C-alpha cells in the first residue's frame, strides 16, 4: 500500500510557499516601513500630527511600488505555479 505524499515533500512545498510569499511582500512592506519612518521624523520635527499625512503618502508610494514590481511578482508566481504543475504527476502518484 502506497502512503502518497511524503512528509518531506509537504514541508518542502510549504517552505517554498512561505519563501515566495515573503519574497513578494517584502518590497511593499520595506517601502511602507521606510516611508512611515521618514514621515514620523518629519512630523516629530514639525510637530504636525495629522493622520492623513501618514496614510496618503504611504498608500501612494506602496501602490507605485506594487505597479513597478508587478512584472517581477508575476514571474515569481508563474514560476512557482509551473513548478507545482510539473510536480503534479509525482504528487498524485500512479
């Protein structure tokens, strides 16, 4: 009797999924962090504590980075999907 998918394969697939998720999210999260810190420094220096000054620039800049990185993100996702589809016969078995 065949057990099907091994535990090592499941762990490998999970690791690849988490790695790709972090890889895709990092540019937007990194830019949001840097912009947030810069805006906080400006707000502390000028003592202007307006909420829209923090949210609007972050939304605009993160949106621009997302549009700029979209071809790369799609390449990462397509590569992962192709890898999964190529592994399908091995995952299903005979």
